[in-house]
C-alpha cells in the first residue's frame, strides 16, 4: 500500500481532492441549479465539473517525467486507471454534495460531462504536459458558453457540455473524448 500512498502524494491528490470538493460546495452554495419540477440548468453543474477536472489535471504529470518513463513498472494501465478514477471522482462528488443540499442534479449530464472532461484533460496532459493539462477543458467550456445553440451537428459538437442529457451529439462527443483521451494519455504519458 506504500506505493499507492507515494503515488498519490507525487500526483498532488490531497490538494486536488480539496479543490474538487470546494468547487462542488461552491456550486451548491450559489443556489438552486434547477427550479422545482423545471429543467436543470446545465451551466453550474458543468462549471463545477470543469473546475474539478482542471484541479485533477495537475496530477496527470509527476514530479520527474524521466523517472516516470524509466521506472520498471507498466505505466500504461496505471495511467488509464488514473484518468478513469479521476472521472469517477468528479462524477461522484458533485451529485453527492448537491444531494446533501437537497438540490437536483441530472446524473446523465454529470456522467457524460465528467467522462468527456477527463478525456480532454488526458489529451491536455499528453499534448501540453501535466501543468497545462487544464487548457483543453477550459477552452472547450469557454467555447460552449459563448457559441449560441443551434441544431446543426458542428455546433452541437462544440457545445456538447451544455446539451440536454440523451442528446446524441453530446453523448457521442463525450464518449469519443473520453476513450481517445484516455488512450492517448495511457500510451504516451504526459508531455515533457
């Protein structure tokens, strides 16, 4: 179990967990996300998930990348599990905090967005390195917030985070991002 503790500390897990929890509590404290019986506004949930994903992004790169690449252990499965566990974590914390406050949360939206955001973070780690892995999810969220909604497929792919749960374009975009991002990061690791 000592290797797991050392791995968690080297990936800044305690600070990242605190940031994930703080972002979820901040969204819950800002007020009700959806009206009574009305549709749930996806923006606050998505913002909290993006904040959690960017907080966990820093842990996708270790303190010494040369050591990560030369260690006598298989890094590929560990990297894939790391990304998947981060997605599960941000997908579990937000609904838990919202449920404690008696606020609704669309579980389908949370699962879809946490998977897609962690895929973007994994792409960011492989492309930009661990310290800058937050850039792709931040850019994607910024783009989704400023692009006006439209029914055409290109716009739906760009605004996948804010689409209602069950939307085909949103679901497939998140799925492709999650699978491709996890695979790219697991195989290549973080950029030097």
